[in-house]
C-alpha cells in the first residue's frame, strides 16, 4: 500500500498525528491500518493490562481482517463448518502484538479519555484522566458502545439504549467437562436453541492459548435473557434506558444462579448443559446487557467514530466486528485520498457518507430482530 506520509504532513509537527480512543478489536485494527498510511497513531486504552482471559467468543471474517489490516499471518481462530471463531482475549492480544510492533504506533494503557474537542481548522484534542491533553490531526473514537468520544461527535444524541436483553456468557474448557460427556465433533457448527423466554447460542472457540484440537477447545455459550431489568437496576447498571456496565463473573446473585442452573439442567442440550452448570457453579458466567445505538452522525470536525462506538447492535444479527472493519476500511480509503491534514475534516465527511446509511441499517435490523424476540419471549415467560 503506498504510504501517504510524505504527502500528508502537519506543516510544523511532521507526521500526521492520530489519537485512537479504545484499544480493543476495532481501535487496534484502525491503528494498524492507519499506521500503514504513514500516520503516527497513539492508542489510549483505559484498562490497565492486556487481558489473559475474559470476554467471550465471536465469529471472525478472517479474509476481511487480513484485507483491512494487511496482516498476512493467520489470526488465532478455530475453523468451523459455518464460520471461523475466536475468543475476544485471543484476537485482542494478537492485534495488540501486531500493533505495538509497528513503527508509529504507541499504546498507552490505564489512560481513559475523559473529553474530546473535535477541532476543525484547528487541531482536535483528547483530555485524559489526570488532565493531560493530546493534540491530534485526527481522533478516532473506538471506545465501544458506551463511548465517551460520541459526546463530542453527536452531543445531541450521545447515549446507547438498553435493548431489553441481558446475555449470560461463558467459555468452558472441554477438558473440564465431566467424564462421559460426549464432546462436539471437529467442525461442529454454531447452534441456537429456544426454550421458554430464552435463546441459547453455542459454538466452539479455540482453547485459552489458541488450541484447536478436539478436547482442548472451549465451549462458548451465549444465553439471551429478557427478564433481568430489575437485577440491572438493583446493581445500578441500568438507569432509565442507559446502561452503565456489565455483571462481572462471580457477581450473580445466588437465586439467579440457581434458577439458571435448574433451567439449564432441564432444557439445554448436552454438552452445553453440563458446561453451563459447571460455569455457573464456578462463578464463571458474566452478564452483558445488549444496547442499541443507531447513528445519526459518525464524524464531526477531526473526530470520527468506529466500531460499537458508532453503531451498537445485538449479536442476534451478527457481524458487529465486521461492521467495525468496514469502518476502518472506509477510513483508510478516505484518508488515502487526502493530500494534507487540512483536508481531514472533509475526508471524515466522506467517511460518514460512505458508512452512515449501512451502519444505521445494521442497527435497525437488530432493533427489529430484538423486538420480534422480545414479543416471542413475553408469550412464553417460562415460569
Ligand atoms: C455475545 C457476542 C457475540 C458477538 N459475536 C460476534 C460475531 O460473531 N461476529 C462479529 O463480527 N461481531 C460479534 N460481536 C460484536 C463484536 O464483539 C463487537 O462489535 C466488537 O467487539 C466491538 O469492538 P470495538 O473495538 O468497537 O469495541 P469494544 O470491544 O467495546 O472496545 C472498546 C474499548 O475501548 C475502551 N474504552 C472505553 N472507553 C474508553 C475511554 N473513555 N478511554 C479509553 N478507552 C476506553 C474499552 O476498555 C475497550 O477496550 C459479538 C458481540 C457479543 C456481545
């Protein structure tokens, strides 16, 4: 890919400076892609350390990931008959290792952005906790569904809304399953099962260190639960329709844990049933509230949103990360065609033209699918 570093320079400061807020899947993919254009990228990530564990599984479009980032080696995925899957911590770690070895990419952890000024003719700036201000020609908000950068890009419409569904999630090592439980065959496709008000989605992901052999993989489970508003309210995680966080592993109230274990034992198929019983017993189930954010803008001045910060949808319609990769591809395209830092606000306007309609449609599809699921769930409360 031709670098545009020589063409596109800040007159006084040298290379074009970009700050990416958020060092997860989309932020790191953006950092890698923009550094290939010769842009200096500083990634600000609020979490203190790279996760050795945590998060759940997801499907990955390996070809698209390679096209967008230019990385030619294989990401840590398990090839299924219907899709390639990974665990969030494996893919995040793989992207981070690739990002930090690139000249021009710097990652600061334990560095939450607290406010952003999008700039226009003048530079943008990002202020971090502690009060340090980072000036930049370009700011990318890849800070997830509860984005801070969104407040600068669309101050009239900054918040995602609770979708009415909490996901109970866990990954369990195959070799932790009780003896005699039959393991899924190699290539096992993802499955979805409905019972009462619930929906269970299951698929295999690589083991904790990326293992893919039968017996060393992990069973990934996503259990859709539309009945946990009260729990989220009690925990201070839901205020109005705004979500403030997730339920960490080990924090499920005992009555909820017991009810889920009983339901799993009676309704879910093996070996997912046994895996869930184990995860619930060991405090390894966590709760992710689904939120929707349908974008009305994706850029303002020198700041743009990408990934879940730009468009948050339910995994029910799939492809949230894929949408984020489309964002990064579009950002790369418009910045490649930009001759100077003065042209960045116009380039981000073109980025918004390229992406806004499709991103909004993705979220609208998710809202429709979620409404249909909730209508079904109310008919069968499963008491
Ligand atoms: C159960 C489930 C299954 C899924 N399955 C799929 C799938 O099969 N295929 C698919 O394509 N997608 C899937 N997705 C969606 C996909 O996981 C997300 O779209 C994707 O992970 C979003 O990545 P992101 O980098 O935009 O945001 P996030 O992963 O949310 O990352 C945001 C980052 O920003 C950091 N941050 C937040 N605020 C600040 C701040 N103020 N300052 C600094 N850092 C900050 C956070 O710590 C975090 O690291 C699934 C999602 C779920 C919940």
